[in-house]
C-alpha cells in the first residue's frame, strides 16, 4: 500500500505517529509524511520521507505573543458533562477552536489534497488536528484513520455539541466547525460529513481508564516512546542505587508560549531539600537552562537526553502534563506529578491520572516550590503510587504493538476504500 501520514507541525503529534509509520515501512509499505515546510527537517530526522506542502502557519508566533490563550476558558476541552455545559458556552468554545484549527490547517490544506491526487495513497493516517488529511483522503477515495495524541476530548466535545445543537432553538442554530470544514471540503469538490471529523476509524494510544470513548471504530495501539534522535551519555550508563527525580517542563511552554509558568530554580532548590532524594535530574532546553540561578549540588541539568532513556532510572517525575511526557512516564512505570495548564485535554487527562493512582495533578496556578516538593514527597513515600502506575503500565503493554496494528489497518483499508 501507499500510506500517507499527515501532521500539523508539532513534535508530539509527529513523534507519537513515528513508530507506526516505521512499522508500515518495515512491513513493506510505501510511507510518506506530509507537513508544512518548516517541519521538513524534523520529519527527516525520524528517518521517514517528508513531503513539504503549503506554507508555514503563523500560529506559533501568535501563541508566543499571546501566551495567556492557553489559560482561557475557551482553550480547555476537558469538561464533557452535558449537565455542566450550555449550547451558548460550547458554541463560543467551538468558534475559538475553529479559529485555531484554521490557522493550523489552511496554510497547507490545498497542497495536501494536491499531493494526494498525485501520490494516490491507499490509506491516509492523520493526526487528530490535521483535518487536511481527512479532506485529502476523501478527495482521492482513500481509506483514512484519525490518530490521537491526547485523550479524545475533541470527539467527546463534538458529540456533546451536536446534542446541545439539536436542543437549541432553530433560530440560534450554528455549527462553526461544520461550516469551516464544509467550506474546505467544497473547495476540493467534496461535501461535509462527520467522517471528516472523526475518520473512518480512530487509533488510540491510551489505556481505557485514561481515554474518552467518543464512538466509532477505535483501535488501541501500544504507546511506544520516541523523543527524536537520541544518544545515551556516559553518566546514564553508571549503575547506581541513588534515588533520582526527573523534572521535565517540556518544550511547548518555552517554544510555543514564551516561557514556563513556574520558577525552575526555586523548584530545584525545594526538591533538593527532600531527605529521600539523591539527585534531581533537570531535563531542560538551553533557553530554560539559561534562566537558572545557582543550584544545589544534587541538581544535574541536561538537555538533548531523551525521556525514554532517563525515566527507567527515576523514582518519580515532575512534568507539565504534555502528552509525550505523560505517556512516557506511564510506559516506564514512573509515578508523576503533572503541573498542567488547562489547554486542550490536559486537565481531564491529569485528573484521570490521579484517579488511576498513578500520579498527582497540580494546576499550574497552585504550583509553588513547596506544593511541588510535597507532591513529590508523596509519590516517593506512599507505596500505592508505585504499585498503581505498574497497573496502568500493564494495561498499556497489553495493547497491540504498532507493528501488530499494521495488518489490522491493511484489512480495514481494503474494506473501506471508496
């Protein structure tokens, strides 16, 4: 088969799909990955074949200049209880979301479709915010699947909104998402359908207790950590009985939103005060490290070291709730303290983490050096966290590997192609 992956230019979305793309390639299929031109090198560094399409989006410069956007009510999609929502609330949230999705998709949508008409893929796998992929698949009659890099709040919110829409007075009816996606489809000779929103099937990396079941055919796949090109440093090859805590605030807040939301120096000083912590491992970007003041001797600052190499040596991790850090810590069986902003699915996913017993959720507005220190102390001293994270890990490992998912996708693609 010819398999076309489509992703917006975000690391987590690409890296989450990379093991599955490799698996299709290893199974003998032809694989291409389409995204905007600025993402070309990031794709080729995974070993995959890149297709630069369209133009780069201005969304990242916009979020950096307006970092407060990820803290607004409209940016959060975690509330799915219809009893707590109204049509007016969800309509406003949807208008805001369509604005962001258009910023991501419009600059490369037409060129994705044009390339699909040239390449003639049998299957399109699109990250769940890359609606250019679903439109391109429909335009050429390819089977297509949505790939999740978050718990499925998008599908869940869509179902809630459609229910609220049916109950709203007819003179107030509006569906900004269908209007935008319908216009995109019409420009390429297609009509809107809900299949453009959720795909013909959905590929989900999260265990059942941490995901949202938004209907349709869903295929679980084992999350496989990939953080980009990696080198194992000498210090990580040393056998040690030391108790190590990892702190990773991710790259998005710095690269996309203009900086972190907590004082890193103060956090490291507070964690170094814990009697049962021998080393605090700070995984930081060079820009983040440059902001640090003097640090206690227990703190080791590193960058360009992948989480999947570091976490097996750690007893606990503090992270920002991003999907890559979130799932990698679960995969490695490390209890986590998630210090998260309310954007997208992060509140819901982090609450589900806490409910599972595999970690703790701390809203970023409540994050202080003391609250972070106290949370880590709990993770290290209460045995239930270490036990419960192993239960969640076992559920993840029970999912089919990406390679085992390939024949399932082959069968579905053969049955569903137009």
